[in-house]
C-alpha cells in the first residue's frame, strides 16, 4: 500500500493542482465567506444573534432530537445488523438492501411520507395517535424521521465488524460455561463498541444538519419544533440588512458542532481500524 | 476438522473439557467445518425468532411502509389522475428538466474531481495528505442548509461577489448555475471517497510496470487504472447521482423556489405540498422513490460484480486488506 519510490508515476502535479483548485473553489472559499461574514459582526452582535431565546430553544431541540435519534438508531441498527449477519431467514437479501433505502431516498420524500403516515388519519397515526403517540408535527416526529435517516449508518458500520468477529472467542466463552447473554455482554459487545460509537456519531452528525425531511414533519413552530437549520433559513428570508449575518452566526454554531463531529468520527474510525489490525 | 476442534479447546484446561458435554452439545461440533454455521446455530431458537421478528418489524415500519405509502397515495385517484399530476403541470415538467440538467453536470464534475483526487492521494505521498482527505469529507459534515448559505454569502446581492456580478449583468443565485454549484458541493465526496480506498487496495504495481514498459500517462490511465477502478467508480457515481437528484436543503436555500424556473424535483414536491396539492406532491415523490429503488438495484448489481471479482483468486490477492 505504501509506495516505495514516490512520484515515479506521472500526473502528480496535474492531479494535485486540480484537486486543490477544485476544493479551493468549492469548499475553502465558501467556508471563508462564512467565517468572514460572521467576523463582520462585533462580539456583542454575534452573541445577540447566536444566543436569543429562540435560537437557544432551536439548539436544544436540534441537539436533543439528534442525540435521542442517534441512540435509538444505535439500538435498532445493532439489532438489524445482528439479525442480518447471524441468522438465516427468507428474504434476507431483500431486507439487507432495504437498509440502504434511506441513503438513496430523497429526504423531501421521506419527510412528505412520514408527515402523512403519522397524522391522526394516516396509516399509522390512526392507531398510534389514540395511544398518545403524536408522530406528526411534534418533537417525536423529528426523532422518528431522524431515526429513519440515521439507523442505516449504524447497520453499515456494524455489519463488517460482526462478520469479522472471531468465532473462537465466543466458543471459548461458551466452553468456559458462560451463558449466551454473558458471552454477548462480555465478549461480543466490547468488540462491537468502537463500531457502535462510530455509527452513533455518524447518525448524530447527520441528524444535526438534517433539513429536508424535518421541515416537512416538524411543523416548524418557534420555541417548540423549530430546529437550528430552519431558523437559519428563516433568518435568511427575513431580508433585514443584518439578517444575512445573523443567519451566518447561527450557521457558525452548527458548523463548529459539525467539525467537532467530523474530527471525532475520524478518530473513532482510526481507533476502530487499529483495533482490527 | 480435528485441527479446529483442537483450536477451540486450546484455552480450556483438561478438566473443563470434561464439563463441555453439559454446556455445549457436542453434536454442534460436527457442523464445525464452516465456523459460520456453528456460530449461527448457537442462539436458542426463541431468541433467533424474537430478534428476527423485531428487526424485520422495525425495517417494515421504518422503510417498507413508507415506500408503499408513497405509491398508494400517489395512485389513490387512479392511474389516469396520477399521470395527469405528473404531466399536466408545466412547473412539474420543468422541475424534472431542471433536475435532469443539474444532477448530470454535478456528477460529471465530481467524477473528474474524484479521479484526480484519488490519483493524487492513493498514488503519491506528500505533506498535508491526511488534511486533504479530511477536507474532502467536509461537505458530508456540513449541514446542507449551511452549504446553501455559504453560496448565498458569496453570490447574493449582499454577498462578496454579488455587486460585481450585478454590475456585469450576471446572476448565480436563484438560477440553475447556482443550483449546480450547491449540488456539486454537497455531492463532492462521493466519488473520491469510493475511489481512494479502491486505488490504495489495488496498489501502484501494475501502473509502475506499464510505466517501465514505456507507457505514457494517458495510456496508463485508460488501459490500466480505469479498467481497475471502473466498478468502484460506477458505485460512487450511482450514490453521487442519487444524492444529486434528491438534494433538498442546499438547493432550497440557493434556488429561491421560483416555480417553473429554479425548482428541482424535490423542491417542487415541497411547493406542491405547501399548496395543499398533496396528491400531486405524492405523484412526484413516487418518481423520486422509483429513482431510489433503481439506485438500490444498481448498487446491488455492482456489489455482485465486485464480489465475483473477489472470488477470482488472482484479483482477491490484491483486493483484500
């Protein structure tokens, strides 16, 4: 994998300069525009834009729903990955490919159909709403749609780990008299933990920034079901002289969170790889 | 088989092995040759049934029911009405056209970028290489809405290039080029992320051999590299295209949602939904869902091809890592 004599092959200058140019135009310049615009606000203005009651409610909702959804995604993802790797049942390949559907389905479609399923006269809402499960235009709705989007990340990070698990460790545990549950808790789960954390982080990061589906299902009521991304769009569309900058300030908070997650995920993935090899 | 038995017993002291008949049915050992089978046979039947039922239940509620619901809602008024919803509204027709313009351009741009970036990163060592890999991931981490906002800040009237663009009679925001830019940003990592590990796994040996035999860069690329990476490339393109056609947040911000001008298909779904024209929204959504299903089918097909290749012993040597 590592190359013994570097730069023997042609095309280094061409490929690296094109790569840098492309990333520069599409990623660095826009990010810089964001940073510069935010920096045009004084510290007090920045704080006033970022720390209003409405913005705080939006952060709490965004991080809260993304966190709960990532937790649920981890549990469901672990279950689905386990069943898909360990058991045989008819239609297994179909269900396995269905896990990828949330990756391929446009988020607007997911939002549209989820909002329709859980309203009081919807397919699922007609049974669930009488039970007190308000799955549309509520916080629960946001969590639901974020689980739909997030659980495939967990399944897809755990599947290869489960497949490569050492059968002998489990057999040894069983031979030493461990029950199946003990084996899972003490032998299998610790081996899955790095993958599970990575999947959790991926689902959480995706949930933080999600817009397309949430905007359909949440109802977008300020202080109640308005997430940070919706607030940014709202500020942008207000069209006041400073509204661009205020939107940017809130965006910077989201950006900071996204970059923290990106670094964390990179660390986790490296850690998981080291664990394997 | 005997060897495997020994391996299994190695950590167990002699007297514990005598206990084994109680804990582990010895009858499970004859199954051992494929250790997978032995593993699967381990969980008690009721656990297997319960967990499978739960997992399939979740998959059904989360994925299967929504997909069926899209088509059921779209076809609720019959097939004729469905067809009218799709074809009678000029704005909807235009949205399809916009999506079919924006997505291919964004995908092509990201193919060129993905191949260049993978070549640079997988074939050369240089300072800042890890940073470059992280930078490619940035669009995945950034919220689509923030991505759109960044382009508003660049090209909007109050933005950095806005006044200059206006003075020259140009417009990026609220036009198709703006949609292309935002879509390209959001889908930037797909092809590159797919190709970098593929090229690293294949290694530079074949290309170095070609070079030593006197091939030039173009010949190496078209005859060696491209045939080697074509399935990985196709895989990346499929995912990239699905995202490009389905992107919502980023294009939402830069498009201004001018019906009949800058609405892509997902944006038109939202416009119809806001107009309380739910059947038409579902009709258009069903087209996007079919697109997702086709994407999945293509994905399964490509994965099948790649696995076949892995079974080929010659190639599997280079592909396992």
